[in-house]
C-alpha cells in the first residue's frame, strides 16, 4: 500500500456513513414507538443508543 492513511480515511468515512444511516433508522423507529405507545414494550431501544446522547 502506497497510501495507507488514505485507505484508512476512506474506511473511516464509510464507517461513519454507516453509523449515521443506522442512527437515522433507529431514530425513525424510536419516533414511531413514541407516536404509538402500545409498541414500546415490544422492542426496547438498543443500549448503545443511550450512549450517543
């Protein structure tokens, strides 16, 4: 590899984009759960979602 830091940067950017997409999906699910209180007991939010806040 001639540019290992460039490859690392691309990997980091891909990883961050993946995390952002996952966070957006979980936020939408969380919004739906708060809109419908009956479904909150079925699927609790993942524990690492609390670490983001």
